[in-house]
C-alpha cells in the first residue's frame, strides 16, 4: 500500500511516499535525509506528537508565555496533555527554559517555557 507522510522533524517538511506492506516500510521516496525514514517507521509503530502552545501569565509584561514539550508524547495523549497545560496559570517573572509541568501525565516529557516574560512595570 502506498501512503503519504509529511516529516515534521525539521522545517523542510518533506512529503514522502512510502510503500507499507503488512505494517512494515519497504520503500520510501521524497525524504531529504534518513530522519524521514525513521519518522515514518515510528509513525507506523507508535505515532507521537509534540505540543507548542501558551500559558496564561499574571502580572507580566505579556499576558501569555509560549511553552512546548521537551519530548514527543503518544499522539492519542495530546488532548490529555493540552488539558493539563490549560490548567496552568503562572505569575511573572517566567524565564525561558523554566519547567512549567514536570513529567506531564507521567509521559517523560516536561512542559517548559520558550520565552521570558518579565514582571510588568507598576
Ligand atoms: S526528511 Fe530530513 S530534511 Fe526532510 S523534513 Fe525530515 S528531517 Fe527534515
């Protein structure tokens, strides 16, 4: 069976055509590097995704801070993780790299800030 995948490992976003037989990748085209093949193989076994979103910040120079996961999580748990992230409400200052949620839902991935939000000037 011929299937199409878009690699999300880098901004190139290669579109790949993959021949999959009995769940096994037998041929691939369109990937610019070997990470594309690895991505497709992972997608066939246990698809994962990452999250980039934002969290509310009180008393900050900005009302939101951008956050992301430190490692991909199973695709079927994305909505659960988003629900946990939405519960968060921070108070400035928040610094880049600050852990917002450690080991979210026990999935060995932290939610970290990707921006610094200083405390608002009075
Ligand atoms: S196959 Fe390689 S070059 Fe293409 S999107 Fe994936 S990582 Fe980037």
